[in-house]
């Protein structure tokens, strides 16, 4: 077996670490939740050990994120650039979601009334 880390495993590992840190979850706690060792989580994050789809989705569920957030950018669903910018803002500023939702509902009601 080669010691080389596959680029996808490295990218997925970096995304896993980023999402875990964003969720304020320690490696030890994630390992406990998944019934694996902390060393296994470390290997995933370093890209040394690959993940199967079931484990990837279980990780996402445990972190409370969509599975797509653990996929490299090249494999995520493509959005219109303007829509992607709006989604990015809402993801980084969740406090704006209720306001934006209310505004959209008002616009939809106005369109329906015309």
C-alpha cells in the first residue's frame, strides 16, 4: 500500500476538521459519538484514512450539517453566482434568515395579489 494521500481524502479531511471546529466539537467527542478512536478521527482529518459514504453522512449528521459540506467544492451542487452569494451571506449571518424569509414571503404575497 502506498503512503501517498489521495487529494480527495486530503480535501475531505480538511473540510471535516473545519466543520468540526466550527461546530465546537472535540475530536474525542466526535470519536465517542461515532464509536471510533480519536486516532481514527485524526487520520480522517489528515486524509490518511478515507471515508465511505455511510461514515461521511454519519459524520455530517453528528456535526449537524448537510453531507455536501464535507465534499470538495468541485463536487458540490452548482448555484447561480448571485444565489450562491446570498446563500453564503445567510450561512455566515444566520441572524438575517428570519428577516430575509419575511421579505420573501411579503414579495410572494404581493405577486399573488396582483
